[in-house]
């Protein structure tokens, strides 16, 4: 009960801070919208008018989840510099709640952006069943929890924007390229497909495309849910311990 209350308090504070400057909610979705509006039409001759957006939009949603939550650690470094975590040393707030409240905010923001992107894609011919869309959003929520926890833990470790920026950038680029976000990896050579199998986000992209195609029973779906759930728990445990050490 105390953990739930503390998490809600941290979540409420983080949401209030975000709503004071809601421009970031729109800025975060602008790049995927550009790809949707300016790059999506180019795929119709290649993938067919009926399949283009069912293949392209799920990839954009995963890209949004990855880029929208991987860099949230920068805000935590600002809080460290301002002494916010230092002042929490004297409070009885749960150290796990410090993570869950922040990551909960990141999940809510991401799902709002994902819903906006999906609605914008509907006039282009995108069709998806509500149940399959909700399952896709569950995948996105797991990605958001996983990457936000990793970002916060890394930020608490390096404690510097100058170190965090190149570190995350060097990790995010190959992971994005090996996810098959823009085009299915079936077009890739064999060695690249074999390498992508070790990328959990390529499983998420394949699962999302299977769901948008109306195939919730596809093995990629449950495999992606299992992989991302395990990684999210591991990352949350690491981040929670990092918060505990920082606010001890």
C-alpha cells in the first residue's frame, strides 16, 4: 500500500511538471509524423497500398517508444544538479517508487503519443482491430518501462549530460538499424537477419506488424512479450537499486 501511494505521489508530481510544458508531448511525436507523411507514401509502390501502412506504422510506433524513453535520463541529471534527490534523503518515500513514478509518467506520455500517431495514420488507409492495437500498446509500454529504467540507471551512474549523450547515441543507432523499423528484415541479407535476432526490439517490431496484420496468434507476439517483460523487470531492478544508493 505504501509503495502504491508513494508511486502515485511521484507520478503526480512528474505529470504536473510535464503538463506545465506540454510542448514536449508534441515535439516527441513530430519525427514519426514526418516519416508517416513524407516517407510512408514512397512505400506504397514497393509494399502495396493495402500493406504499406500496416508494415510501416508498427515500426514507427516502436521507434517512438525507443527514442521517446531512452533519453529521459537527461531530466534526472538536471534534478540531481538541482538537489532534488538529495532532499529526498530525509523523506520516507519508497526508493522503488522514485523509479516507478517516473517510468509511469514516461509510459503514459508514450501511449498518448502512440495513440495520436495511430489516429493520424487512419486516413492514409491504416486499419487495425482495437484488441490488436491494445496488445501493441502493451508491447510499447514494456519498451517504455525497459528503456526509461535503463536511462535513469545510466544517468545515476554517469551523472553528466556530456557522458550520457554519446553513450546513449552510440547504443541507440545500431539497435534502431537492426530493428527493421522502416522495412522488414526479410529484405536484408542472411547475416544481418541472424544478427537482428539478438535484438529484442526487432522481435517487438515483428510482433507489432503481426498484430496490425490481424494475427495475434503469431509466435512473434508471445515471444516479444516474454522477452520484453523479462528485460523490463531486470532493468527496473537495476534502476531501483541505483535510486536506493543515490538517496540512501
